[in-house]
């Protein structure tokens, strides 16, 4: 299991999976998707997010939190 709590064999995550991993609510997760902060794909009527998209989002958050010299 990866440090973010997501099983490595899962390729696409549900909005609920991502919300749980980021410890935020579904509504905030959908907001991040809608604003393009987290990239997602649509399969039928469902939204799915790649693990890489979650990792990229977290990496950007960490980069923004680092003081620039």
C-alpha cells in the first residue's frame, strides 16, 4: 500500500476514494475536479481519477507551501 492509503493495483479511483485519501468531503473533491485542480476522466456517467492525478495535486500543494527564495 502506498503512503497515501490507496492500493497500488487500483488504476482509477472514485471521487469517494480520493476524498477519503485527501481527508476532504466529496463536495470539495468535485470542486477540485470542476476547477481543474485535479484531473479526471468520465466513464459513462461516473468520474474517475488516476492515482497520478492525485499525486500531482498533492505535489503542487506541497510546492506551493514551500517558501520561495
